[in-house]
């Protein structure tokens, strides 16, 4: 009884079962790969948003620092102007005291006519 219909059918069934099993494995792998790609895309999007938030925050910090430095520069310029005016005042006071000490006083002047 070699080669009966059941014997011929069994290898075909086994091949079909193997083919379906392989197809199932491939479908599962395909879904897994798609899920991994989706998760990578989400991670990339998240990292891009995070990087943009960090860039915006760094820009704000830089802007505040620049404003602060500009105010410091303005304060130093004003301080320089004030010191220049004080120096000018000291010079004028010194010149005034020298001229008042060298000018003859009315008592020391000669006889009045």
C-alpha cells in the first residue's frame, strides 16, 4: 500500500501548514517593523520639539543677557559722563580759587582818588 492518496496528501498539507506558518511569521515581522518605524518617527518628532524648545529658551536667555549688558553699558556711560562733569567742576573751582587768591583785595589797593 505504498503511495496511497493519504500518503500523497500528507506532504502537501505539511507544505501548506509550513507556508501559512511562514506567512504568519512574516506578517508579524512586518507589523513589528512598522511599529518600530512609527515609534522612531514619534521619538524623532519629540526630540525635534524638545530641541526647538531648548533653542527658544536659549534665545530668550541670550536676549535677556544682551538687554542686561546694554543697560550696564548705558549705566557706565552715564557714570563716565558724571565723572567728567565732576572733574570739570573741580577744575573750575580750582581756577576760581586761584583767581580769587591772586586778585588784589579792595583793602590792599592803593589810595582811592
